[in-house]
C-alpha cells in the first residue's frame, strides 16, 4: 500500500450503542436464552405439579427476563457513554497507513500499529478495530472508499 486511506466518523450515542451490541450482544443473548429457558422449564414443571400461582409467576419471569436484561444493557451503555466525556459527539478522523492507523479527534490523537490489534470485527455497516475486549475504534463503511473497505477486509482476514 503506497497511499494513505482516510475516513471520519461522528461518534454519538447511537453509534456507541450499536458498537456495544455488536461486541457484547452475543453474550447477552446466550445468557437470556439460558436463564429464560430455565425459568420456562421451572414454570411448566410447577404448573404440572399443581402449583399454578408459582408456575404462572415463573412463566411471566421467563417472558420478562429478556426485556429486563435488554433494559439493563441499554441503561448501562447510556451510562458508560455519558461518563466518557471524551466520546460524546466527537468527530474522529482516521488515516490508514501501511503498518498502522492514526485516529485524531479535537482532543486526542492515537497511533496504533496493526499488529497490536486484538481483533477486527466486520458487520454489514461497520468495522470495529479492537485494542482489547473493551476498547475499540469504529469505522463506518459508508464513509470509506472502496479501496479502504477492501484494505480493512484484507486486514481482518490476516488477523483471524
């Protein structure tokens, strides 16, 4: 790669929440399925055994638990985003070079070598460049040139 690729993003709560869903959503979904399944089985068992009030209570819990978990996740994401004043409504400019990328905002600058990346996650709309399990950079595909999208796709394949 001879030239540098550039892109930028406006980081806001919706983008942050989407990033949290991609990075943590699978764990939350698995947890919700396991616990709701246990509550459902317990409720059905109690209904069969003749304890209709307790059985119905467990069935209501089985239905409501995923909603409760989703609400807690959403509240946690909002609280986390609000506590990180450096992220709120920041314009982040990325420059991708041959061996590293540079991320600049109004208040910070980071230069990261590709070999230091923990993982690269690609979705239909974004790339997430992870430095660790809880720290990542968001790159929106709609703001990227075709060459940059191809470059990041190849970089992701090399990082598997």
